[in-house]
C-alpha cells in the first residue's frame, strides 16, 4: 500500500464511518479496486484510522463529552460498550476470516440496504428525544444491536441507529447516540489492534505499533490517515444528520443496494 492508496482509504473511512453504509465494506472494496495487496499492516491500518474518525465526534460534541457533571452520560456509554467488547474478543478470529470474502460482504450490503428501505415505516412514533431520557437498560440494548455490525458489510452505524429507534429514540437522537457510542467502541478496537493483538507481519509476530514504527512510510501513512479521516468525518457527520432529518434512511438503502450489486458485477467480470 503506497501513500496515495493510504490517503484514499482514509478518505473513505472518514466519509463512511458514521453513515449507515459500512465503512469496512467500502475500505475492502477500495482495496480491491486499487489492487492493494492484503497484509497485516493494511488490516491494522484500516482499523486504526478509525481513531481519527472518532476524534471528529469528540470535537463536534465536545460540550457533551467534557461535561463532567453529567456522570450518567458516561455511565450509559460504559455499559453500552460492554457487549461489543466481550463479543468482539470472543469472535475476533471469525470476524477476520470473513473480511476477505468480498462477495459475502457485498451480499450483506445489499440485504442491509433492503432493510433500510422500509425501516422508517416501522418507527414512526419516537418517545425519547433527548439523551437525558435514555435509560441505561435501553443504552445496553442499543449496545447489543451494535454487535450485529461484527458481520462485515452490516454497518455499525446502521445497526446502532436502528437499535436506538427500536428503543423509542427519535431518528436524530438515535444517530447522535450512535456517534457517542462509536467513541468508546472504536477507541477499544483501535487500542486492541495497536497494543494487544499479535499480527503476523513480514514473517514474525508484531504488535500494531511495532508495524507502524517498522518503517518511515508506515509512520507517515498512519499519521496522515488519521488526520484525513478526522477532517473528512467532521464533514460527513454534519452532512448525515441533515440528510437523515430530511429524507430518512431510504436514500442510504438504495445506495447500499446499488453499490453491492456493482461490486458483485465487478467481481464476476474480473474473474
């Protein structure tokens, strides 16, 4: 993976991390189109640049994240992230094995798109419009919904937003809580990939940070990727909230279906 390819993947991550379209699917499809050789550094890079994207949430909602008097907010996030931490660790190897199955991911993308076409019709009468009215029990339930995104192509954002709406949250609040929940979730995933997970890189087991510091190119790509993902994610979050309030999920459903079909056609033709 050269610097140009790393920059494009970071742009894709920033654009799609908080949209209900699966950032993982988009990065995998981008790697396929660019002919990027799949190796442990590329896998780690695609996970770790999510750190830049989650910083965008902290900056945009800094009043929320740094209001230390609102202890219940932190408590809700802490409890809600537990299901992902436990199940993510248990199924880490199985999740990674699916990452290379591009056809399966494309099909999941299409199926998720079909669901989004109809999801607005099911949750028309929200009863929770502010985060302070969200109970810990409902937050944990949303956390379990988020775990559906462990299947690549599902979309963490889509799963948690739909989970929020199923728990009675308005569309905009469900989206915002999905953003909030992404911070501890993606922070945990990033730290795990950088400091705990053993990667088989260039014939030897290395931690993520060791792979980064193994070359100046890796350092540059990692830093640039996080900065770019951060800037692009800020734009994407503002854009998404506006579109969601105005049009709902249907537009994203059509997008997922078209992209999934296009990818299946590309994979078939390129064989």
